[in-house]
């Protein structure tokens, strides 16, 4: 059974146990302490921890022996290894052997608590990841171009080869990468995705390879990069064509010899990772223009998988539209909308420069904004109707998503805190204010358009201090 005290502390030093007891009790984190590793192992027969913090050197069973035993029973449980500086080599060995982090003694109590919090969050991810994978539908498509993609995924299922996925923005490159991972021998290990174009150049190296404590200003603790997070699994590098030249060199080195260094580090770390890269750009042209390394291009281009644009698979558009309408309705907790045959034909005739992502955004708009349950051509977004069949303009959804990505990246680069809360409040403020503006302040109508209850809307107007007149 899961322990009611999810954090276990193992140390023969009574003062260390006391420090952790006081610090974790202050933070209201349930915990249990053990004087020996053997006591903790015996307890495993009755309950299991979510996180373990263990010393290395103890009488009897050592921390390293305990970690090996725990990993054989509970491989996903994060273990933080405590060590004196004289044991640093052992700590590094422990880290390479699967430890979540190591905590040098003497340690800062706040830093130790923060490590425990991070480990608790990490311990919940495998279940969340499995649930998300189970809920995610297979990639949809009956068109011949998509059937070829499905056949390629099947052929590559057991391969360890590097794959380069090409296709226009919004064609679903990450979905294909996830499918390649889900059907591979690495499926039980992490799938880690990173958009190299969305992260500022100065932060990208640390994001990929991690950094040591003190490697640069603000690096107050050692941090694992995406290569380490994806250990044993798959690393998806999206928009690889935008990678800066110096990082192209570092990536080539990892792909060539299978080792890398954290920023500020001096010890090579092995990378047991399958790399899947993706780009919407013409990499051959970027090589000719000396913007992308020729040798890296050939390393990545072992197997190429091209995704068709949505206009190349128009027969799939009605099926995709129905799927996205149902998905939006589930997410918003509202009754699903239905497109008329005329509306489906109208959508199928468009060129969709933003591809599947743009279609999904339009379906989300329809779920929120279309007045009735049956949606005809005149109920579609104005910009969609204005473009008509064969339109070339970019979808509005594509534009706001890119702007949002830039805003998130900028706030991360500034080191802002509580980013999710701040952006959620701003998003909800704009959404509700525009809906009320659209309905002339009529809250019942605005709530219906947004797919939320009137009381919920009224509470949010008050909480967010939205200055708008009420007409009902």
C-alpha cells in the first residue's frame, strides 16, 4: 500500500533525522524516518514511499545497496542521496546509477526541502504520463498520404534509428514522434519534448544538457537537462532547424559518441536516448546557406518521415473536425456542437496554411462561440469565412499560440515566478471581458458563449476585477 508518510528519511545520524523532521513538519509534508536502511527495507513489505532521502554510508546496509534494492521493486521512486564531500565520487556513481539528485553535507535546509518537493512532483509523473498516453487517441487519418505515415511508424517501431520528421507547421510532428515512442521498446521510459525555437539561446544549452551548481549566475543547484530526463527513452527535438550553431556542435558530439557534459561540468555522462528531430524548414537549403551543419544534418537524416499538409489530405478534414469538436466539448464540459454537411464541405475546400493545428483551433472557437448546437457555414469564425476556399491567410489560432509561446519564453528568461497563475489570470480576464463586450454586458449570454455557468462568470468578474457593466 502507498505510505501515508510519502517521504522517507534514512540516516544513522540522529541530528540529520531531527533537522528533516522539523523542516518537513513545518512544510506540512508527511514523512517517516529510519535509523538504518534495513528498517526501511523491512517496512517496504507494508507500505511504499513516494520519495526516499538516504545517506550513503551507514552501519549495515549502505544507501547505495538500499537504492539498488528499492529500484528493483519500485523503479520509478525518486531517491535523493545524501553524502559528505569526501564521498562525492560515490554520489556521482549513485546519480549515474539512478539517483534523482544528490545532497552534499552540510546542506541548506531550504534547498533540501525544495529537492524533496521536486522529487514528489517527479514521483507523480509516471502515472500522469501513463494516463495521458492511454487517453490520447491514435493519429487520425484515412487518406493515402497518412496511411503511408502509419506504415512507416509500424516499420520503425522496433528500430533505434534516429528519425527526422519534416512537414509544415501544425501537421502533427510531435504526435508522430509520440507514436514512434509509444510503439517502441522504450515505451515504458520517458518521452521528453523540447521546442528549440521557443527557448532563448542563452538558456537552451542548460535546458538540453543541464548544469552544475555555480556554472553561471543564478545556478544555485545542479540541474538535470532534457538528455538526462529522457534517459532510456526518447528525446524529441522540435524545430531543430533553428538550433544555434554552437549547440549544433554539442548535439553532433552527443550523437557521435553518446556522451555529454553538463554546463560547468567536467565528467562525461552517457546518453542512452533515442533522438527524434523535427523541422518545418528546408534543412538542405539551410546547409547550403551555412546555417546548419552538414555533418549534423546527415546524423539526423538517418530515416526521414514527411508529414503531408492538411490540403494534401482533404478527405480527412470532416473526420478531424468531428474529433476536435468532441475533444473541445469534453475539455470544456459542455454539449458538443455538430457541423452541417455544408460547413464540413466548406472546411474541406480550404487550404489550411496552419494545417491540423489551425483546424483544431477553429473547432475550439466553434465550441465556445457558435450560437447553436448545429453549426452552419455562417456560424464559422469570420476570418475562416473571409478566406473562403483556397485562402492563404494564416489562422488566427496559429498567431495567438505563437505570441503566447514567445510571452512564456520571455517570462522564463526573466526568471519570473508563478508564471502559470499570472498568465491564467490574464487569459481569463481577456476572455471574459471580450465575451461581455460581445454581448453588451449580458452575463447569461456571455456565460453561455464561454461554456461556463453564470455564477462562475460572476465570481471570476469579481475575482479578476473586470470593469464592465452588467445587464442581467
